[in-house]
C-alpha cells in the first residue's frame, strides 16, 4: 500500500511540475512576444518588437543585411519584379514574397503579410510612412546613399541583432586581399553599361568602396567628392582607364555583353572583366560585400 501511495504521489507531483513549467513557459513566451525596444531612425523613435519575426524590407541593403543576420524577411521590394530576389542571397531568400519594386512598393501586399516590422528609406518612401506605420512599426534609413555600413548597423539595431561581426569580417577580408595581392598603388574602375552611356562608380558607391577597401584607388574625378557615380558617353569611355577594369552584366558569362565602347579600345582596356550586376550594383550589404570580394580575389588570382 505504501509503495502504491508513493507512486501515485510522485506521479501527481510530476504532473503538477509539468503544468507549472508549461504555464511558466507560456508566460515567458508571451512576455517576450510583447516586449519592445526603442529604435532611433530617420523619422524619430519607434517602439519595435524585441525579436521581430515577420519583417518586410523595402531596400536592397535591408534585405541583404536581414538575411545575413539570420532574419529572412517574409516580404521584400526588389529592383525588378521580373528578376526578383537576387540569387546571390541563396535558397533561403528565394522564397521571399515580393511586394513591388524599391521605387513603388505595394502597401496592400505589405499589409497582407501581417508584418511585425517594416524597414524602408526616407528618400524613397517618405510619402508612405504614415500608411506603413499603421500596418506595423516602421523604421526608415535616411538615404540609400548613406555609407552602407551605417545602414547595416541601423538594420541590425532594428532587428535586435549585432551587425558589427559581419562588418568586421568584411574589413578583415579586405585587408587580407590587399596584403596578399599587394594592391596598394593600383587603380580600379567599375563600369556599368546603361542604355547608350557608361556609368562609372566612385569610392562613395558600394562596390567602389569595396574596391578601395581591398587596397585599390579609384581614378580621380571631381565628381567623387559628393557623387557615387557619373555617366559618360561611349566616346569618353577611355576616361575609365585603370589597372583593374570591371564591367557589370546581367549575363557575365556571355562575352558579348561587354560593351563595344570597351572592346574597341584595347589600348585603354587590355583586360576588362565582366562581373555580376546582381551583387556588384544591387547587392548592398554584408553578403553582397563578400560576393564582390570573392570576384576581386578570383580576378587577382588569374595569371
């Protein structure tokens, strides 16, 4: 009898403990779900979830950084709905629902995803801020032209994640490439063919700053003091002359995508290289930076 009563008592105590634990877990989870943080951004201070789970991004750097920090958005705007989410972000990002273009996000599509955080940009989306804020807490970068590392840090703060390790890895790899290939004193120029013109990117641009981070210097132009890029006509293509010339393409494996204004000037451009536009131009962020550095390392390793 005593043994049976002991067994029953032990069972009751264990069941009580499980119920108490479950109640405690539910309370903790509920408290975590309800907890918020204050994020200061271009529109002031906003209370955001401590650990947002359903994030919508409206800018490439926000998409890239979110994925890099392990918070895959439920929705994102893209530069082109025809091409969608850039493939360099990997399979985990390929299933993200698109909600319009960066220039024209669809507010109704954003609302349908029931986000708990929206990330946008003042210079692009200022007229939508009130409508977006009515859907979910909304954090705006000041400008897509701000130093991209600063925007990465803001995205990290909004997500409750530390972005500094990602930026540290990027800087360390830049230093390693610069030292291994002795790039100091060499010039590099990024060219983007666009319509009938060539767009040259300077040290304030994302990929241009990555070339400089890897030890190169962009050929000087007066525009670089406050512009990220400058357009030149094909007749002035030789102004892009540099020790390393990279030309963006949607189809970098196709030699025919190299513009004739470059291929016809073999003296100025003896060895131009095609690179993938999806991350050299639009892949702003930690993952895009590493992808650009992959290409730089590959090109410098060629005989």
